[in-house]
C-alpha cells in the first residue's frame, strides 16, 4: 500500500509513519516544520526506513496537486494543521487558511488524482464547543458532567467556539461532505488528548507532556518557579497513549469501507481520564517532588470536561485503548527523561 501522511514530522504523524515503515508499505511524508520537534522527528524517522519526504505547506494547492498526481496514495492520514486554540485567537486568518483551505486542498487533490483512496482527518473534541449548557459537579480535584458521567458520544450538538473550533469544525464537515457529494472515502476522528514519545510539548499544546517535563525539571532542580495553570486545574480530559493511536489508524486503514463518511469520538475513555490537579498528584508521588502552582484566568472556550465515549468506533473496529493511565504516564516520563535538559 502507498501511504501519504500530512504533518508526518509531528508527534502523531511520526509515530504512525514508523509503523507504516515497519509494515513494509510505501510512504510519503509531507511537513513544513512549523511545529517544535518536527525536524528531530524526521531525523529519527529516517533511521527507521526509506521514504519520500517533501517539505511543503498544505496551503500550497498547486504543489499538493503535483504530489498527489505523482504519488497517487492509497491511504491518506491528514494530520497537518494549526493545532493550538491560543494561536488561533492571536492569528485567526492563519488558522483559517491552514485548517480550512489546507484541508480543502487535500480533498481536492484526492478528488482529482486518487478518488478511490481513503482519508482519515484528525479533528478535535473542540467541535462541540465549551459544553457550558450542561451541568457540572465540582469535586475536590475534578469536574464531572452530570448528564454524561461516562463520556460524550457523537450525538451531542456541534457548536464551534473560538477560531480554532470554527476552523477545525469547518474542515471536519467538509471531509464528511466530500464523502456525500463526491463519493470519496473519508472519515473523521475527533480526538481528545493524545500523548507519548516524540511529542515536543509547549505551554499551549500537549499539556500532559508539558507538565511531565516541568515535573522532571523540578526534580532536577532546574525549575523552581510555580507552574502556571489556566482555570481551576479541575478540567478533565481522557488521554490516549501514542501506541493506541497508531493501532487505531493502522486498523482503520484496513477497514475503511466500514468507516466511510462517518465521524468518531476518539480518546482514552473514562478509565484514562485525568484532571490537571490529578496529574500533579501523580507527578508528586512518582517523582517525589512538590509542585507549586498559580492559577491564571480560564482559557476562552475551555471545556470543563471532555471524556470520549468510544462505543461507536469499538462497535465497528473492536478497537479500544490498551495502555493504562499509569503505564502511559510512566512511559511519557521515561521518554522525557532521556532528553537533554539545560540549566
């Protein structure tokens, strides 16, 4: 099979790309190195096997046409995009161009040059808005949604908040509509938090990796300042480890007829759900540290809770997360501890 991964130098993209190479498929990686760590991930990936790499932005329509016409992929994992809500608020025009126009460029390239291929679009739980119309119970270290205590399914209303929510939501709907109107083989994965090795987190994207990194720096005596959190710290997400993400995408590629035209909530589920305060408790116990933190105002359109109900994807693919919360966090720390830290 011939695989094309946009954003293949990113955290998720590089992990999936490695598995594509491990299985002996042809691979083309497209990335513009806009994310921190993408060059390092590409260097790491080059040690795993041979593949084609193109340094390009998905907003370059003509270049994409040329790539698709020449390579004609069987499977497309569209992972490239502007991924931070904070960045979308600062520069909404760039957010629109990358997430909406870039995705349309991918869809048009597919429609023109490989209409029988299959594409998965990496969307987000942010398409559901802030969910403030629901009722939340505030416990000691987390919020709980009264109406959906075990997780949200795909039947809850779409409600685009923030430029990021609007751009990803629009792209999400375009991907599904190209299946309806043009009969392309597409599906949408609405991801909650993903984490694991090869993720070079920042303060505005990749919160698990970011706070794990800060915990290690506290342990090493590098970070002595109070950590900054937005809101109460009781916000909850279900977290999904990278190997489970890879397993899902590769399984989906072999069963695309069952997924065509559909959207799925994808996450770690209730058993792998975690608040910021609960993560701090884990880090304090595991690293033998004390975390000091100060609270900043809540971020715009931040959800108090998002836990994915994975029933829909489980019923079709028999897929569910295999990596437990504790094991995944320990693996995340182990990877981060191998990175160089400078005072």
